[in-house]
């Protein structure tokens, strides 16, 4: 089981997240990172009309049928709790006082669904909400350790998955160019040239923390999880120029003898 | 004692929320002279309708001593919608691991107890609530707009932060946007003078 790297893996493979068959990628991710199931559910908002992609899940068909034929989305404690929150919700902390809640988790268990999981609400810029749920067949202690170590990565993954889902839902072919500020382009350009954050901070007379802050904003805007992914996207979108071009502009290639 | 509650949980915490809107009206409307909307002695704005998370410090008899409001930067928030000038070259922040804190207030009449560095103990308690809530959720930074004069207090209380943009004047108030670190170091420093009994 890998810890960390979920977001990075998703960015490298996101092209295979089809609106209709998105579950293939989610299943691969689940297997690779030790989850039993991954679900993306667009709950509310104006950003997207009814379309494919508002639900992507790796849950077995039987459970999905059972769930929707009984309108469980109306009583699902995870949906009800998640809709109104924005920090990750550890399923073990959901109060199991109400009869409906207990019945729901009980039935899910009969379908072999582990109750060790987390739901990450994602709030978008238009005020829309999506829920990303991850669960694992782990003992409670192991699950809580996995969650504690992975929570930032899982949250970032949820954000990236929502971005990608929105993009697929809106217009499959459209590629939008991200707007980057001058500073964001500068720090990416120096990263593309192999400078560390510390070196960039000296060059631009900024603190290292500020450089890292600009980098992490640029990553989030570009939908990247690592510096390398961000640099590649920024070059692709024409925000910065590739290392090789800069090198050849500064140092002309040696003439053949 | 620290309470964290979403606006959606208002039924359970109606008494606390009312005290909070009242404290905000006194602190921001009367004392600091901000241009805020006060009705029936309660200060609320449209960001309270976006279901924020409130962090509150309560006394043993459920009296509200201090509070603040958190919103995710991926959704609508004050720095993107109202105060974008203070962000300077940083631009609008939309990051899943950065939260925005606003409406930071302490009932200074009710909480006079002062700890090391001359910082009010309730202020420290609220900062501890903020950073530990963020840390548990895997959040890496907090951004916030504040009056320049509180910088010194925040620094002495153990916060690590830096300005993100220029000082901007709103109604004679010198305002600035800051980026705050969420880390074990900060939580240690902020909590070093917390009242143990109240933890």
C-alpha cells in the first residue's frame, strides 16, 4: 500500500477519466492505494447541469441498485453530513444515534462495504459542492493512522478530481488556459530551470516561504500535484518556456568543427 | 473550552451563535468602527450564509469569550470577493489546503487574564483552536485580512506569518493580507501559555 502520491498519480493518469467510464481509473487508484472504494458525487450547485459524471463510483452494481432504488441519497448520513461541511469527515466520527444512520451502515456492511472511510467535501468557486469518499478494509487503528498521514494528499486529490469532473461535464473537448499571476509564472520559470525554492527566493528577493506559496498556488491553478507536473503544464500552455530553449538562447550551440 | 461548529449546526448551538453575532457587533461595529451591517444588535454578513465553520472559546458556563470564522478558499470567500486589493501580486487564492479566517474577535472585557508576553489567554486559546483544527484536517496555511496594529500581538502570541501584499486603507483602517503557517511549531508556541485547566 502506497502512502502519499495519490494526487500525483491521478494527475499523470487523469486523461483516462472518462465521463461514462470514469470508474476504471478510480478502480485502479483504489487498488494501488489500498482503498476498497472511491466515489465522486456532485451534490449541489449551478455549475453543472444534469449530465454524466455527476456520480462516479467503484461500488458494486448491487449496492448502487439497492441504494438508489430506496432513495438512500436522501437519508445517507454521509451525504447529509458532507453537504454542509468542508473539512474531511472521518466516518467513525459520524454519530450513529439515529435509527436511519445505524440501518444504513448496517445494510452497507451486508453488502461488504467497510465503514472505515473518509468523505472530503469540495466547495467550488461557484459555490457548488461535491463529495469524494474513500474507504478501506482496514482495522480502525490502521485506518485512522492511514487517514492521519494521508489527509492532505486525499484532500488535494478530491479537489483535482472535482476539477476534472467539472471539465468533463462542461465540454469534453475544451481546454482552458489557466490564468497565472506574474509571480506565479516567475517562480515556475525558475523551477523549470532547475532552481530550488531557496535559490529562486534569492533571485527574486522574496522569502523562501513566499516562493513556495506562489508555487503551491500555481500548482493548484494548473491542477498539478508536483513541481514537475506544474512546469510541464505551464510550458504546454505557453506560460513559461522550456529549459532547452532558454539554454540555447543563452548559450549558442557549439559550431561543428 | 474550544467549540468548532458549522453554521448548519445552528440549532444545537443557538445560544453560542447569538453571543457570537453580538460580540461581533460590539467589536467591529462599535469599538473598531468597521462598516458592518448590524441588525438587532447582531452582526452578520453574506459569508455567514455560506455555511462557514466557527471556532469559539467558551467559558465553563458556556459564555462566549472569543470566536472566528473559517471558509475554504476553493469557494467564495472574503479575500476573493471583497478584499482582493490586499492580495497584491498574489492574486486570488484558491487552494484546497488553505483556509481563510475572518471576524477574529475576543471579548476583552470578559477575559482580562494575561499570560506571558502580555498576551491575553483567551486570544491564545482561540489561536490554538484555529491552528489545531486546521492541522488535524491536513490544512497547510491560513490566509486572513487584518488591521496592521494586530501584527505585533499575533507575532508575540506565537503565530508565524508574512504579508502577502501592500497595506491598503479602508475607511482609515490600515489593512493587510497575511499568510499564516500551520505547523507543530506554531501550535507549540501558541499553546505554551494556554491555561492548562481549560484544555
